[in-house]
């Protein structure tokens, strides 16, 4: 296609697609993502959708959004606010009015700015006709009308035609950013292989959108974002939940242990179950249990019988799994519990992100029942942390809680494809036939006990949740033995600090401000610290992935900075955990509990205030 | 195969049930039944929940796991799916299986996972010292309802058969021979085998089954079903069960023109649930209680379903290693 306008080169751009939850915005965003990735952009994405599958049409509550940040520079967050907003109806415009850059471009489907749709969005008059969006570049595209026009001879019914509108919007944005449409065409051909008429219609509408943008004069120029300077290698896009599933597959293959997932569907963790359920060819057994409790209990059963066993959930599900997790701690069996955190308490904000289950992961059980807690920090490194969780649980025979969150789980980024052979070896701690076996005899260094798997001749033994006698594992109500065993279980977790790497920092080794984060806030914290370093500030980022135990050098790091601030998407759970572990050190806090990630703007301004003190 | 005896299945742990508890007889029957199954000892796994009965695995010299309250079916399902070669036995009680664990209980039966469930039904909570259970008779006075319960009890057979259970048997703790026979047949049955054992709690609910197990009444109060045989009972084996319209009735051969051929013949393999349900509901004084294997029908097991899917997917796999999966789909090269 011939471009008639000039092309402007951009360093980075944030685009948000927003519409009704039935408008196909997630698909539109994913297509733009895949195409941009193939062009070599670095990117990060963030889907933001309501908990209801189809909230009342046209209302603000029903708005579904997909934000993508692409660049030829290093991209670590999906972007604070959008440079370009696609709003498929008045509600989508209203929901995003504070999340669009002053003077940015807004593409609206003008056909929906009728009295009825304005009413549903709670607008008395059209915001396009008053001063609400003065200074913005508003492109009023008659998307509904032009889609119908393009498909009037397609033979498709009105409903199917209506569903193609998102492709028009995609076509417009493809033109704006000089992207080829082939990738999406291929995708449509594959997705609707049995419905050639639907493929043809969608492609036609996308082209119509592209040509519309090319023809109208509202867009003075189109833009391009050149490929980023990523490390050489083979890349693909991954979402956090997918990467977690793959990390477990890799660990299962390297450990030569069958993977077993016992799980119950819950937002935003279900995609891990979906992903693993696809790969029975790799020997994975997935069990959709009758509830969260059966999910963890079936996994513990599978672990007892010799599998690499995992269970996946989100906050409320972890609450239900507490008793099961306590049993796995008592029985000292390997198990990974993945918690893709969401807003709480109770049902809370199912589709929004939060880091408020840290204390639950650390302490949410009866008795003194310490668990290893790890946290992944980017969609891509969910792979590594699922792998490390598996390694630790199989080698130390104690459960691991892996914390991810909705933002990581649903977020995507380009991922340099790893080989399973890039990952460290895994040596499960298991007794063999003929060995002299005591169920609770321990490795002197790690204090890990050995498993004996059912089916192994001569190693029959009984496990259970009643207190164990040291060494024999028989039931024991002895007072001193109980105190000893509580100590051993705690010490066993502490000693894992001996095998994990030192905590790393990004930035100045000594300085004015140490920014501490954990888990999924890495992208925004990293971007801000990077920016402030470039401005000459003496700042560093210390992003934790090992939560319990903490890396051994942690306190050494803290001594090197004048101020320390702990940033997290809760009211200060990690800050309090650090205070408990490092008494005397002063930890300031920056907290946000709005269901959204930090913006770089808010962080940068806060850090600058601290640095000017 | 080395020959095993009941001693091979006896662990070194002291048995701590109350003297006179029905559980002792069940333990002995199990230890006698297992050697006859001609399986390796290390292939047996006993999984239990919480309660008096759930201490059972500690006394068996096999692999065992005393888990948490009500959840034993989920653990047993995980064990069986992870290693389908194992013989998995779940030990549970009326509180464990039907109150806190009701959900897992029905779902195990619905899926038909190949495990054997021994339900020790004593119609009371023992380990927590005497509260009513979901099978306690309505009106029973206990510590937690001193004025008598207003709860309707569950019927384990109705739950099991209603959940599409493929095997349901009932036995009393005073009949060790029948217990051994049923344990053997349960193990041979492919699918979830539920065995309800009417078990006496000497401390909190003594003689609750006296109307069935009492020496003076048992010949008239027990109908021991045998597949393919007429449903006869009584001291002279001249009483039997007949079908009158849609209802069961007790009849005596030679009375009211009832002949031997009028007596129903037991068919445990009948897929239709109606007669099995009616038989399982029979209770003195109107009827004898049905014991033995009431229902045993063929149905695909959950573990077979899971495994055959797995085998099919492996044979028809696009990729066989995780590395191939990671490289599949849309990828792109960044060159240096």
C-alpha cells in the first residue's frame, strides 16, 4: 500500500484499545502486540478487563482495555498513560479520560456517540462537543457504518458484521504505525479455518480501516517505531501465566519427574491450568478438581506418589489451601503452590493486580509452618521462577509458594527463548530400594529428609499431619520432641539461604536512595531508577525474588544507602517483614492499592522529593 | 510372588482404639484379606482423613498417609493418577466422608477413580467425644444437641448411587468373613468401590446397630445378598424379598401363594439403579438390612480415561520435548 503521508520515527509509544467487553479489544491488542514483536520492537502489555464476562453493554463498568507499550528502546512497563487511545464507545472514552496523554490522539467510533450510548456512559452531552477534550487530536471514525458498508455483500448476518468492528480499528492503528497486516491475516486464516467467509470479512474490514486512515486528512503523519536493540537470539512473546506453565514443564523434564497439576479455576490464575492441559503430549497430568482444597490435596497425593506436583490459584484460593499446605509442610513433601495475586480481601478485585497476599503466603497457616516463598518479577522470568520453585521443592522436600500477580500473569513481553538445558540440574531427594530408610532422617547440610515412593520394596512407611518423632517419623506427642521439630522445620527453610545466589542491585553500590521492590513491580521501579541514574542521581534498585529465605547479603546492601524506600502494591507487608528481620534499619514506604501497577510518573516524582531532602 | 501373611501387614505401632471398638475387627479383616490379593506389599497405599477410623493407616505395614479432615478422596485421587499401578485404599468415617468431606466423596464416586473407600459408619463423632454425625438417627440426644437432633440423616447408599457410584457394598463389623470377601471383590472391581461398614462405637453410640447385628435378631434382620442367588433370609431361609408393583415386600415362601420363584434374584451388575437403591434403603423392623455387594457395575474409570488420553496425545504429539514447545509458534530472530 502506498503511503501518502510522511513517516515520523518514534522512540516509544503507548497505545490503548478500549471498548465494550464484547468488542474484541483483547484480541485487537494481542494482534498489534504480535505484529510489533515480529518487527523487533521491545514491548510490554497490560490487559485491563472487568470481572463480569459481559457487563451491561455500553456502560463504564463494562469497558475492557488492552494497553501496549512498544519501543526501539528498552521497554519495562506497559506505560503509564496512552499516546493513542482507541475508544469504541463513549464509555471507553470516559473510563480512560485520565489515562490519555494531554494532546494525544483519540480515535473514536463516532457512530456510538448517540444519545442512548452517551446516556449509558453517564454523559449528558457529547464530550466531543464541549471542551472536555480540547487540545487532543480526535479522529471521529464512523467505524460501525463503514464496517457495515464494507460487508454489505458478504452475506454475513448483522451480528457477525458488528463483531468485525474491532478489525477496522486495528486497520487504522496499523496504518498509523506503519505495520504490515500479514501477521493478522495469517492469524485470522488459522483461527477461522472452517469459516472462510468470516476470514474474508475480517480481512476486508481491516483493510477498510487501513485505507480510511490513509485517506482522511485528520492524521498529518504516520509513525514508525524501529526495532529495539534486544540481545541477539530467537524471541517470542510470552505471557506470565504461560511462562509459569512452561517453567514447570522444563523442570519436570530436567528432573525426570512427571508433572501433576491439581487446580480449580480462578481468575487470574486459570490460564496456567489451560496451558498445561494442552500439553498431555509431554506427560503432564492436569486434574481440574471439585474445589481449591481438592486441588492442593490431589497435588500432595501425587507428590507422595512421586510426581512433581503443583497447584495454582489466586488469593481466596490460597486461603482455602492453607490446611493442605500445612500438611505438606508437616509431611515434608515437595509441592509448589502458585498464587497469581489479585485485589483482596475476600473476592476483592478479581481482574486487578495487587501484592497483598505476601503475609498470607508467609504465615497464613495454623501453627508455626514456615514455607519457602519466591516471587517472579517479569512475565518472562515467570519461567525461571517456576523452574527454581520446582528445583528447591524437589531437592529440599518442603513446599514452595510462588507469588505472581495479575499484572505479570496477563502481561506479555518478548522473551529470548531458553533451552531447558540452560537451566540448572535438579536432583530430587529420594531413597532407593535396599537403602536403610528412616522417613525423618535428614541430610546434615540441608536438613532435607528423603522421600520413599510407594511401590519401592521395603520402604513402607506412614506419613501424616500429627507431630512426627525426629528420625523415625512415628506419631509423637512428646513435649521436647515437638519443640525440636518446630525448630528443625524452621532451620531447614533458613538453610536454603546457603544455596541461593546473593541479592543483586541495579545502580549505584553506595548512594542516597535504595529503592526496594519485590515481585511484579520490577518493570516500573526499574524504569524509574534507570531514568534517575541517567539524571546523575545516586540511586539503586533492589528487587527481591527470594522472599523466604532472604538472600544472605541482604543486610549488607542496606548499609550502603542514606535512605531506603520499600515500594509495593499493598499497605506495607514487605516493609514490615523487613523491619522484623532487620531491626534498626529505617524503611520508608511507598504504597498503592488501586488495582493497578505503579506509574513511572508517580514513582519518579516521589523519589525526587526524597532525594532533595 | 512371595507369600504374605496377615503379620506382614501389621505395623509396629500400638493400636490405640478403645477396647471393644468395632475398628479392631475391620483392621484384622483387612490384614487377612490383603495377602490373598496376590499383590506386592509395596503396592498398597492407605490414605485416611481425620477421626477414629482414620488412624487405620498407622497400623498397616504398608505405605500410608493420614491426611486432613474430609479430604482423603482428593489425596487418594492424586496418588492413583500419579501412579495407577498402586492399590489405593481410603479409610474414612461418617463425619469425615459425609460432613466435612461430602463434596470430595461424591466427586470421587462420580469420576469413578479406581480406589476402594471403607466408610466406617458408627453414626457418631468419636474422636471429638460424642457429637451427632450426618448419619445419626433423627432425634438422638448428644452433647451438641442435648434436646435431640432435628437433622435428617444422610443415607450413604443413596449418596453413593446418586453420584453414579459403580460399586456399593455393606457389611457389619461383626462379620469378618463377609468383610474379607467384600474387600477382595472391591479390589477386583475397577472404579470407586464404596464399602459401608456398620461399625459399633462402644463409648458414644453403643448398640446403635443392635436391631441389625443383635444375636437374637440378626437372622431376621440381615439379608446377605449374593449375585445370581434369590434374596432369602430368616432362620429357615424361607423368607424373601418380592416386588409388589414398584415396592419391595417381605414374603414367606408357602404363605399367601408365594412360591420360591417369586423371590427376587440379586443382580449386582444391573446398570439401572432403582432396585439397588430400594434394597440399600431396607431397614428393620419392616425389612432386613441388605448386606453384601448391592451394586457392582462396569463403567470407565477416571484413571483409565486420563491415561488413554495421555497415551493418545503422546502418540500423536507435534512435539516431544519442552524445547520444541518453547520454539513453536511465532518466533523471530534478532541478529547481532
